[in-house]
C-alpha cells in the first residue's frame, strides 16, 4: 500500500535587494580596507586586523562612545595618561542626529599613528609562544634523560632554588598587574595588542620558571621548591627588587607604567640579573639548561617588547604639538625610576659572590646595563638623568 506524502507549506525566501551587500558602490569590488593610511607603501595583514578595530569618537565613531563608566566617562579617556599626542586637546564635536561628527577638522590622529613593528595580533601571539614553550620543554626533557642535573654542585642548586626561582615573582607581578592593567587603559587597539602580548610574555616566563622549579624538585635530591618564597619575602638582597616591583604595579598612568618597566627597570635590573648574572654564571657551574629559560625571557624583552616600546614613545617625544610637554614629563619619570632601579640593582650585588665559579664582576655588569640604558634613551631623544652617574 503506497502512502502519499503531502507537501508542507513553508515560507519561501524573497530577495528584495534590501539586504546587506546588495548595493553597488565604488569600493564594492575592493579586496582591501581603505579607511586608514598604511605605515608603508602597501598595507599589511597586521594593519587590516588591528587598525581601527577599537573605535574612537575622535576618529570615526560619530555617534559617540557606545558604553561608559559609572562616573559618566565613556570608552578610553585620554586623561588616563599625562602624556599627549597630536589632537589630544581638540574637543569632541557636538553630537546630534545627522551630525556625523562634522564641524571640526577630523579625524584627530596622534595616538592612532602608532604601529607595532612586531605586528602582533592573535595569530602571531599563539604561534610565537607555542614555539617557545615547545622548545623549552624539549630542552628540559632532554636534560632529564641525560641526567644533566646530577652534575650540579650543591652550591649551584642552592643558588637556582633561591634566586632564579625568586625572579618568577617579578615576572608574574609585572605581567599580571602592570602590563595587563596598562593594556586596558591604552587608547588604541595597536597599543592594546602590543602591551597585552608583553603581558603574556611575562606571565609565560613566570610559568616557565614555576614549572622548572617543580621539575628540579623531582629530579634533584634535596632541592627545596619553596626556597624562592623565603628569598622573595625576607632575603635582604632581594628586598630592593621586591619594593620596586610593588611600586611599579601601583602606577596609575598607563604610559608611565610601560615607560618605567620597559625603558628603566628592564635594562637596569632585568637584563642585569638575567644576562650579567644567571646566563654568565650558569655555564661556568655546569648548568646549560637554566640559560635556555632565562634566555627566552631575555629575547622576549630585547627583541620584541623593547622593539615596540621605542617607536611608541618616539612618536610622543617627537609629537607635532606636544613634544616638549612629553619630554618634560618623561624626564621627571626618568629621575624617579632610575634612582629606584639603581638602588634595587645594587642590592643584588651579594648574589654575584654565591656561585662557586663566579660571573664577571658586578660593577662590570652594572656598567654594561647603564650603557644599554643610555642607548635606549638616545633612541628616544631623551637625556640621561643625573641619577645614572651616581
């Protein structure tokens, strides 16, 4: 017996040419965005996914901010930093139906001119960090299989558990409470991407050291995996670094936070500890594994984080309206943070005498760090503060 199926009555789609994309306009066939000026002759994929992703009523968001805070301010207030960029003082245009932001010479650029030379965005971040973690894991696993940790002297074991482990507190604190906070306050997506990746570099470096600490606890008899806590909390040599790290995380001005951390703290304290102590002393004491972890963090700063920091502040020290204003503020910040960084750096001096096979002299390392710092200031057209010679 055959069964007849009755056709169901379903509404049929009717195309009226009112849907999005139906209209033809001059750029209908364009394969690239044209609402921004590329940094080079040809726009990059980084710019396509970064520039103008975060809207701004001083640029193209003609209806004003779409959200605000409890005090009535919206979006990303420019007064979250005392530094200024071209157009910062222009009042926002009066908004009313159909105004489209007319009445002023828009757009106001300034902050939007920054481009990260690393061209960081989501894909580059995951690709880079996954490669670093994969390589570090392979290095540590190879050392475990080769019983490389058995070659360490007890004195070097004590040095690593206490001092190398203590640095994870610096990376974790700055990554989570300085860079992540500055990322939220920066006014454009180009700044947000660069600073957030900087934050993840520090958090990943802290995680690398924490996992390394657990590995050494398993592999080395008598390795005290909690020694870094005692060192960080009470070792006199580390209290200057601890105090400075806590002061850095308390900075409210997002530009001052990035400037103090990347331009002052890292060259004078971070590189001094990583390059001029750990990476020099470790091979002399039979340790070829720890430098790979510390070196990865050093590369993060020297080749990526500092690489975006210099052009970011170079724009501000050469701003077409506010160069003098910005240089004056930056000089004041330099005096404050250079003095604090040098005090913290000199507090670490006793660490240079702890390994059996000593690294080069502390004073030689500090002089190299000072020269590095002075070179960065030269790139930013800033004068070295008088505190550097004290």
